[in-house]
């Protein structure tokens, strides 16, 4: 709660957070525009009309919230992010419970490892950064992240459920996948590929009801996404950077493309490098900042905002994912559905690795695949899991320490989208003087 609110600051107008409220108002009027003063420097100008490229789910969420409490208009970002964070934590905890129930560990060892993984997910993953800065850039990402984990949880649960429990699991998968698609398309797209394989596994009993539960919500979300993309930009494939108000990014995207496979090895090298942040004498002791990454024909910026690569930020998860990949490629380590799901989620990783910008928040797109592989390892790791459980707990402790310190440093000293009062709350927590006083 402290991370989300920055010290009991609940109704706060985060950077461009009011754009979602504006989008919600325009939806109720029957159009897809957004007020120029709400979206400001992130506007898309299409035929003289202002549009936004962010996913519509946070805007749809604003409609009932503003109806219930109109005074909260433009200030819902932190409540929205808190709800997404709770969903993410419950979904991940559910995945850990599902996975560890099939593991060879003792009940006590399952509790220790499962609880440690949940702590690692909360404090040694992008979740901490996304909750601590709920500007327009992060709110849609955290919803997509949370709902994609929910979709993975329900997909795995549906494979063991029967009767009404199966119908509920398929409905949960479809709702989570559809809302993830409307939050951020990269999080929802893999589940469009996974859904047909779930449909093929449905037994003749109650087939019509189960197929409807699986396909209707996700199909409706996909249809709405295509309609909205066409209404906004005249294309069913979403954003078109030719309309972007930022001339630097617009020109670069037009010349070199938003996605390119040429970027994959360079992006992988940045997200998975062993680069360590600078050490400083005052709290939080690590100095997180942007670093030079100048590839003029690959990235629009000549720097990267990946302030803590994954081998430091989430070493526990990287280790578990590598072991899970080994289980997936072994003949008896996984079944066909698990391999197909892993490939679909891996496609999401390739998508973000081919993107024309590099940032710590974008690393969240890598985590559904890593978490899915971790689940596979916990389910079928066997002797390897028995021998490595203590190592994983140790890696979690190291990752929690490094990611927490580096993220707090980023929020206080480098992130331009954190409100000054929130930065002051973090500095008070650390016992530091405010930036203004230090200057």
C-alpha cells in the first residue's frame, strides 16, 4: 500500500492519468477522441482529431468509478493500480500453489518456497516499479501484466477441472485474456493463440456451454479492439506512429519501423546483461539511472532505461525459467499444450525485444513467459527442484534487496513522472533530505 500511494496519497493526478477519464467520457459520447489537454505530449493527431494509443481497459474502468464518485475524476490511477497489483499477487500465488501441489517437496518445503516466490514476485520483479509510478505509461502495463497472469492461472486450472469448475475456469481465462488484450495488446495476443488449444481439449459433456464461456468474452474483446483500432487510426492492427505528435519517434518509426527482428539480440543483451548499477554512500546505496545505448538505426533514443537487468532484478526467476525450459524440451518434461502455451508467450518476448525503445517497464512483457516456465519447473522439476530449492530462496533474497534499492533510487532521482510529494515520501522513509534541499 505504501508503494502504491507513496504514503497515504490516494487521490492523486498522476502524469497524464486524466487521459483515461477523458477517453471514458468520449466513449460515453459515442466517439473515440480524447481531450488535447488530457493527453498533451502523447497525442496522436488523426485527421485533425486527438486520439490516444494506450489500451482502453483503464478508461473503461473509469466509467463506473466516476459514476460512483465524480470527485475522483482524473485521480483514479493509484486505486486502479492497487487493484491490478492485488490481482497480480493473487494470480501469482495461485500459480505457485497449483505448481507446488504437484512437486516432490515436503509440505513444509512447499510453504517456504511458495511464500518466498510470492515475496520475490512482489519485490523482485517489475511489479514494484509499476505500482510505485502509476502514470499513464505504467497503468495499462500493470493491468495487462496482472490479467495475463490471471489468464495463465485459469488456463492451467481448466486442464484439471470438471463440471461447473471447468466452466468457471474457462470463463475466468476468457475474461482475463480479453481484458489483458484491451489493456496492452502484447499481453493479450498470446492467449488468442492458446484459446483454440483449450477448446480442443473440451469434452463432449456441456461442450456448448464451455465453448461459449471460453470464446465469447475473448471474442468480444478482440472484436472491440479491432473496431477501436479502426476507429482511432483506420487500421485493425492498432497504433500508427505516423500520427504521433512527437516528431522524433514518428520519423524514426516511419523510417525503421516500430518492431524489427534486427533489434532482438541487442535488446536481449541489454535486458539480460550483468551490468550493475553504481554504488553510492547514502540510502538507497544503489544509483539507478539511464545508460548510453546508441544504435541510431535500431532505437529511437540513444539511451536505455533498463536500470537493473533481469539477472540482478529477478535472478531467482531467470534461474527457474531456465530450468523450466529444460523441462519443456525434454520428451517427458511437458505435454503438447504446455509447449504450445510456452511458444505463444515466448512470441510476446520476441515482440518486446524487437520494439524500438528500451525501458524497465517494458521488461514486464518478458515475465509471463518466465513465470510460465517457472511453473513448469516447480511442477516437474523432480530431483533438480529438491536440490535447488535453497538456492532459489537465496536468489530471491538477493534479488529483493537489489531490485528494491535500485527501484527506490530510480523513483527518487531519475524518474521524471513521479510526483514531488511522492518522491518526498520515499526520501523521508530513507531518512534523506529532499532533492531541493540537497541542491
